[in-house]
């Protein structure tokens, strides 16, 4: 069994992070790829565990040095990306790697790793449900929620480019389906 990459992408609020955490508990051979970001750290987040928090200039320097496997300016002056060194570290530790990334980042990773990667699109029941989930979190300003909803609407168009679409209209069903799909991929 070779080491593989499992990529979960979705609009913000679709449930991908919850699904990734569930998969990490279910499959000990998976190692989580911590993404880098230039956004401000939230009070509950830990640098190096939730994200690598980089200043905007440091992030841009790493782009110029080609240190990212993928990166996006997700919102104006707010960058997210996956450091090549993070992927290499997890693979060298003997893990298959699981990613929780935005839609464009997920497609970039899939293109880079091709048949060694499974790209899963987590689809929400509707944009209205996404908005409700984002509001329930109470972690974002009204402006940020509106930005995320606008972005989510555009991201839904990328669904056909993924290997598998996981419809999250009920969390337990989505978790069970994710375990089946990822288990099948990892065992190939």
C-alpha cells in the first residue's frame, strides 16, 4: 500500500473540517497537512496545529521562493496555501496525507499528485444552509460572512472537477460515506 493524498475541499461552512477530523480518528495512517495563512489567528487557534500563521510579506516571499504546492489569495490580501515542506514531512514520517483546503487549492493539489490523490468535494444542501452554519459559528463579522457566501456560490461551480462529491445533508451520513470512500481509496 503506497502513501496517498486525500483532499477535502468545500465552500466555507460545508462541514469539511468536521469530516477531516473524523477521518483522522478513523484512519491512523493519515497525517494532517497544516495549511499556511496570512490571516489573523483566532483566539482558539494554535500556530503549527491549526495553521502556520505567516505575515503577508513572509507569505509572499514563500510564493516567490516556490515553497508552496498550492496557494490562493482567497480574500483580498488574505492568502492560504500548502507548503511543500509540510507534505514532504508527513510523507517522510510514513503517513498518507489528508488536506482541508479551499476548492481551487484542492484542484491544484489533485493536478500535481494525479492518481496518488483523491479529491473530494463536500457539497452543502444549499447556500442558505451554509449561511446559517456560518452565522451559528459566531467567528466572523457580517462583512466576512457576506464574502464567504459570495465565494461559496462561485465555488459550487467547481464540483464536477472533483473525483467524488460528498453531499453533506446530514452529518452522520456524510461521515459514514467519507469513511467508506477514503477507506476504499487507501486500500487500493
